C-alpha cells in the first residue's frame, strides 16, 4: 500500500510524543510521520523530507499552536546549534519522554509486556553546564578563525559560539581566549570542503571535583604556531595543568589521536566515588561527572557484592566502575580496547592503593575465553558498551559463560532491549530491574542501569 504522503508535501500535524533520537511522533490517518523540531502537544506545519513504506520524515516549518510544555530556550544559539536538542522542552517533560522511550524499547524490542522499570534519575545539581569535556571545531569566518559546534544536522558547518550552556564559565572563557590567539596569529581554520587551512579542533577536559583542566589542540600537519605563546594564553587560566598537541593529516573529523605533551603532566586528576583518577587526552570518562557518580552507585547497588565475588568489568574505560567496586569484591578484572585507557586504569589502581584488580587491553568479544582461564568464572559481570551495544560475539561469549548476575550500563535503550531479548531467549537471563538516568539533559540520550540474573 502506498504511503499517504509525498516528498515536499506540506502537512499540518499534531505531535504526540518523542521518538528515541529526538524527533516528534505524529500520525496522519494512522501513518507515522517523524517531525524534526516538533515537540509533544505541538500542532505544526511541516514539510515532508523523506517517505518510506512504514513512515515519513518531515521538518516543522511553523509552530501553529505550541504545546503546553514548550519553554523559552536560554541559549542564543538554539536551535541552530547541534549541541542541544530540547532546550525548548520543559525539563520534567524531557524526563517523562526518556522514561517512556526506555519502556517502549523494552516492550517493543525485548518483548517484555511489563518491564521492571524504575523511575528515571534526574540530572543534578544543574541541568546546564554539566559537561566535563567539550570538543570544538575551528571554522573560517570573514573575521578570521572561529570556534564552535556543528550546526544542527550539518557536518560541514560550524557555529561560532559566544556562550555555550553545556560548559562552565571557565570553559567558555578558555575557548574565547584560544579563538583570539588564533586570530592574532593569523592562522587559518581547516576547510573540510577543500582540505586547506590548519586549525582543526580544541578539546577541553575538566576535572569537576579537582578543578584541573586539560587542553588539546588539533591541527593539520606542520608546526605553524609558536608553542610558547600558545602556552602563555592557556596557562593564564590556573585550572590548566596539562597541554597537548595532536596532528590530524586525514579528512576524518577526529580528536582521538596520538598527542605530544607541550606542558604539564600527561594527565589531569578527577575524583569520583572517593577515588582519584588520572585522565589522559584519549581516555574514556563519562562526560557528566556528578551523574557518573550516580550511575556507579546504581551499579554497586545492582551488583550486590559481599566480598567473595570475582567481578568482570567489561568496556572498563579508565577503571572507574571496577575500582569503585573493588573494595566490596574478591577480585575485579577489566577489559578495554583502548590501550591508553587501560594504562590509566592501571595507574588509577596504584594511585588509590587498590591491589585486587587487573586490567587488560583487548576486544571484549575476542578475549573473554583468555580472561576466563586467568580469573576463573565470574559471579558478577558489569558491561558498559558503546552505543551499538554488545557485539554479537561478545554477547554470545557472555551468554555461554553464564555469570549469575549481569549489570548492564546502557547508553542506548534500543540496543539494550535487543541484547536483553537475546540474553533471555538464548541464555536464560531475566531482566529484574532497569533504572534510566538522565546524564545529558536537552539531548535525546538516556543512560540505563539494568540488572539481569540467570535462572531466577
């Protein structure tokens, strides 16, 4: 049956809810239309941009009647900037939508009619200024190089930011100082269109509980700037303790690169759950410090450790979860593909005087058998995989090993639900509880801490 809409058609629609990913959900005679920039309760005029057999996509061109949960966005760059999606949606409504999305995924994909879903944990203490890591892109303007975030929906356009509401006053001031330095030095921003230019990215990482900051400048090939003057500019901020320079000689827009230490220590320190952690430029750390501590507390609660358990911490990053569990476990064994993160995890164990942990670099799906031979069977497995969820081989190996308790930290409810379905059907795991956590207000992202047990 043909779709009841055509590309380019103008429609007037009532938005019912938000789909995972952030688009509004509307229906035209039962046919689903996903509306970008449409919020629940809105009546919008929208232009159809894509038509498929099962649904269409549209862009809201006019808010005919705003929904009751629309609010004024505080940021002057909203909605052009791609950093935030929902500053114009009341925060309580954001929480309700994320809770609903996790429930829907577990019902629709995992096939659990009544998911054991607990109330979402709201972001505290501030729903703005919460990011401890910002990656800015340079762009060329008539006034010289500028620094900002990508325009919403565009990989090739960067907005010159004056104030970002995701970072701190320090973060905004440091970004502006680097922009002024770049203009004074007459350095050109890299152009994705033709590969010309030099300046590519600025990364700022903040230790929110220690007051320390790391700066990473990413450029094209060649030493076209005076290190000393750049250091003078960034070291004028007393928070800065570590300054790095990376070269990207490929078209790819990446910052996860080898770096040269220009000044300071090779890391900064952060404090989480009463422990100290070294954080290097490419090491993974949750980007909302306060809410990361909430997530780790939920993991500890779900793990139910008594001191006699062998624990696996898979996708362990710099060891934050595993080290926070070590005091209540017999042993903790961590696996992470990033060698830099593993180096941090080993340092962090030593830094905190923790002696019952071991961390190894490797692909989770490929090294679980070797880990099993070293550690023996685990009583508890904690997984914190990337957005794609557990890779097929990793899930199969975990299912075959069959640890009694599995704690799953998810950043994507759809892949969580798919993995829960496979773990239930193929390996006898049951989902006992799931707790959404709002780590990233004003964005579509939602974390979930889930507990599964085998043979319950």
